[in-house]
C-alpha cells in the first residue's frame, strides 16, 4: 500500500478541528490502551479515552490533538473520523501540553466563578424570602398586609 493515505477528520460540536488531513499513520487510545491505524485498516468503531491523538503526515510532519474522549471510526480502510466534546490541536507535544494546562486552568476558574455566583444568588434568594416572611418587603414607611394583620 505504498502511497496510501488516511483521511483524518476531528470534529467537536462547535468546530471542525482537523478537516480531512492526510496521514500515513495514526495513534490513539481507548480503554484497552494505545493502538495504531494505517491505511487499509479494518473498519471499526471505538470510544476514545481522554488522550492525545498523534498522526504522521505524508511529508513526515508529526501532528497532535488532545481530545476529551470521543468516538473514533475507521471506514473503508482510509477514512478516520473522530467526534469529541473538546479538542486542541498542536504541532508540538510540549506546546500542546501547555495549551491543555492553560485551557484546563481557565475551565476550573470559570467553574469556581459559577459556583460562587450560584451561592451568592442562593443566599440572596433566602434573604429575600426571610424579609417577605417577616413582613418587611414593603418600601420604607409602608405597612405590608402581614404587618397590618399583626397590628389588628
């Protein structure tokens, strides 16, 4: 199969991260471990583990893509398609490691901000309910029905 190539596509719900890239070989990882794909591979489907997909272009260039799990299919011995939630592409493994760490830190920070805001909104809602139950929801100087009832 000299000169045979794989046609690689990696897609997320929001982006086509790798669009029909030519590859002479590919390595990926599922729950059973790391495995390789070359042109002419049997058709199959697998669930990828969160890992780095690596492929070799026909010109000898190595490429990398960190995936957050996903589904990988091989069809016709020449088409490899990966669908995943998140993917980050890099031409250097060292750069990719830094990029993944930066994205992960940003996601953790965003998660923390969401949790803080959720707690703040919850506390605000509880305070508002307590003010209502105590009958102090009316503007200053006005008496609420609850206050009027207690005064009667």
